[in-house]
């Protein structure tokens, strides 16, 4: 899909077609039949695909690289793709025309159909195709299948977002298919390029007690890696240290070890398919609790090797606690939680480069000085950083910092989330959320109850959720400046502050950590199938299926995620909002789509495999 199909590309397709009949001969040559399990190719099919890849490479097919990539070796020999009950089809080859009706989707912002004539690139904040509700398929409560080809670069300076979305924010009704990345949920990069397929009809679960990891007074960090939820804890006892735990279901947590001797694992992030952890000595007085008897400093970063083994990846200069971790343009960055202010880039092995930090006037001394950067996120080509100094937000372009302004009379900015393609930040002590409009201009989206601080925020299945201090409450955004209280998670008596600290999505639920109980709680809005493994930047075929009793996700023809059984037909998805392609509640995709299809039935696995064998031309 990187170039137009030249004559020799069409010749390669003909060559592939001529090769397909040899599969029976290959079967005979092996001397036996094989049962093909999901994700496993029989020897004769594997040989056929490799022959196809070799022929395509010799003849110059632009899909030769796809055919020969590990993990993309698909059984060759499929016939025509499924057409029955195909109710909408946007090839996205040169334009936004829908092939069944001939209508053109409305182009919003910049959608690039030129650089690759077989796909569309959605890569600006407002990039989208919109299909009016009266022209979009009415999915109602029936079975349906979404199918598309996706390529999303993991080295860009933007977070990935929605592939398709039709969700009514006022009714909490609709669906989304997204490649989810969540960063800046306090000091945490919670989800990184995780496929999600969700539906909702204004349904919510109760909050579920998932137990306490170890002796945690809080889980500082939550992140999903290779399909598992990990928690980095603060355990302040004299002979204790911060540890990482893996969630094992119910109220069980598996100890994955202590990276060092400090009292906290303050940050987690997945970088190049590996889990990294930052450590620190957390000053509990900041939460009005007795200070830790463990005086060991942190400020180190480690890489997880499995079991309880961690490889040291260096120490941040003059840093007693790591603040945030974030991936930007395929590089890992870290900040310092406490003074002196520090911002660093990982160079590999145990080397970190100290970078500049913002300069601003100190409100106490009226002197110009370095400003701490804390929670880190990525948005539209920049790193954005919160600050505990003077209530500003700063952004970094890879070289220099820009002051994005102070948020009213707040003294701290605490957390970030991307919602409907816009950047939001939580604050102390107003307990309000603000939306970024441009440098120096922010819109007040309201206060969360009577709370003082907005902590972790996340978009879960279309809903914007936020945790708070001092009562450890969770709120849902209802639009304009209205927030609805959902629950109080920590009821520890006789303390000044309780925190709903940070959040992550895992297996269709959102998880929230608390202080000082140390417990983690889970909640679901609607139903969602999620694949908690970072998707590579290669071309992939993606399919999402709603059947009568389940949601299922497929990648390159293989099932990767499925919900437990439930009455999916009880979810009415009909609404009067546009269908969006390449954007949605989770923001712009920042990637390419091709051959977008909607079927009004649940395709069988074999049909999805057939689609995955047919890259668009």
C-alpha cells in the first residue's frame, strides 16, 4: 500500500493465483493431512505462502513485504471475500466513496488520499470521515462485523485513536473500534497501542474490589503489558520496598519483585514491547501520612525480565524519585518527581541524557527558575507535562519547551487525558478539569463535586472518568461543565486525604488504585473486548464481531480477544449521531485505513480469515 499497483504488481497477483492450485500437490507431497489450529499453519499451507511471498518479491508486488513478514504468513488459496450482508464498504482507494450506495462520506479536516492510492491517512487533530446517521448502517441490536486494514506508525509524535466510532455521548449508546494509548494518567503510561472493541447502551457495573497488592499503601502505577495488568506499589515500612505485582484475578496479585530498595515503584511504561519501571522514595507527608521509615532513594529505571527479575537501565542524575515515564517518537522519556527539576531521555543500556526543563518565575521568590515537569503525555506532535510548580502546563517539541499557560489560580496540574481529540488536564486545589484550546488559552470544564484535586483520568468505552482527592471519588463527565459522582472507593477513617490515584484499562474494565487503603477497584461501562498487547506498526487486518452473546476481536485472521458470554442482543445501538471513520471519542487514529467494511451479521472465523488473505488493491 506504499505505492500504486504497477503492471508488474498485477502480474504478481496473477502469479499468486497460478500458485494457489499447487496446495493439494503440496499436501500430497507431505504424505499426510494436517488439522490447522488457530494461529498455526499446516506445513503445506506455510510452504504455499512462502512460495507466494517469494514470487511476489521477484515480480515486485508492493505487498511482498507483508506476505513474508513473520506473523503475516497466512494460508493462501482463499477465493472471493464474503459479500453476503455487506451493508457498507469504503475502499478508501483515492477517495471517500461508499461502494454500495455511491455516496461520499464527508471529509473533516485533512484526510490524505494522495500519498498512497490504496488507503487513507488520518493524521491531524481533526482528520475524519463522517457518514450522516441517516446514511450509516442502522446496527440496532443485531449481529454485525467491522472489517478493515490498519497501519499505524508507532514512532510518530501522537497517540493512536479510533478506527471507527458511532457513539452518542448524551445517551451513552453506540460502539467504537480503537487502537488505544493512554499516557499521563498521573505518572503512568497505562495502555500502549491496545485494540479495543466496545458497545454500550448506558449500562454500568458496580465497582469490584480487586484486593491489595502486597502491603501497598497505594498502587502508584498501573500498566498493561502482554495481556496482563501490572501494579507498581508504595510500601513504606522500614523493611519494605516498592514492588511490582501482576493481577491474577479476584483479589489475587502475583509478586514480580522489587526493582530496588526504595519505598515506591512510581511509574510504569511499555517501550518497544518491554515493561519499564521507575522507582522513588515517596514522601508520604504529601498525602498527610506519616513519613516512611525507609530512607533509600530511588530515581532509577529498570526493565522487566520475567519472574522477579529486573535489569537496571540507569539512574537519573540528582533524582530521588522518578516522576513520569512516556514514549515519544520511539524514545523513552522520564521526569523527576521532586526538586531539582529534571527531564531525561533514555539512550539505551544504562545511559540517560539530561535535557532542559521549563523556566518560569517562582511565585515565592519572584525569581526565574527551573520548573518541575511531572505527568507526561503525548498530543499532536508534542510532549505535554504537568507541573507541581505554579499550576502551569508545558509542552516539549523534542528540543525546547513552551509555556502553555497557568490554569486559573491552581498551583498544581496533575494528570492528562485525550477526549474527543482534545487534551484535558486535572488540577489542584480547584478540583477542576480544563481543556486545552491553544497556547495560553484553556476552557474550564467544571469542578468534580466538592473535591480539591483531579487525579487519574481515562476514557473508557466512550465515557470520560476521573478520580479525586480528598475523598477518593470517581466521576463521569456528562458534558459542558457537569460531572456525575459514580462512587467513593476509599473509606479509610481518620485520615485527611484519600486518593483515587491512577487508572488503566484491562480485559474490558477500567482499574483504579487508591490511597491509603492500597486497594485496586474495577468497573465496566457497557461491554468491551480488549487485546492488551502492543500492536506493531505493520499492516494488519482487523475484524470486530458482535454476535448474540459475545464481542470478539481478530487480528490478521486470528482471534485475539473475546468477552465472556452476555446478552449482546439486549444492547440497542441505534442512534442519531454520525458514523466516524478514522476518529472518535478516543481521538484521531493517526494512521492509515483501507477497505473498511460493515456487515449486518457475525462473520464466521473462516470468512474473516478470507478477508485477511486479501489485502486491498
